């Protein structure tokens, strides 16, 4: 249903939902570290989000998030969403562990 509601004449996946998907992948990545087992990941924000192509019905969105920095309970992940090897979105996502 979100494809039809964003632009009624041109069905695309809203960028905010792509960022949400990347944030969930980032949370799984940071919580998979042994020292974070049983903890909660909190979303802290988005930096440098860039949308490079539309995601349309039928596309398979592949998500990747690499943890690049960590200081205490706060970390940053560089995340990418691609379709058929073509970048759809990149962003730095900030996380905190509680």
C-alpha cells in the first residue's frame, strides 16, 4: 500500500521506509556483537542520506550496514541499499546501546 500512496501517479518506495529498513539492519548488526547480546539498540539519527535511484514495485532491495565507529555506547554505521547492484540510497546511521 505504501507504493501507491507516496506518488499516486508513479509508484515508488518512500525514502523514509528505505532508511527505516537500513536502521533495522544496523540494529541487527550492532546487536549481533557478543558484548551487546541482550541489550537494546536505540536509533540516534541519520547523516548524509543520499537517494540515487527510485525503488519501484518488483525491485528487490538489498541492504547492508557496516559499523565504522564506536565510542562507548554510541556507534555509527555506513549503510547502503541497492537494487540489482545499483545504489538506491546511502546514509550514516547513528546508534546507541542500552
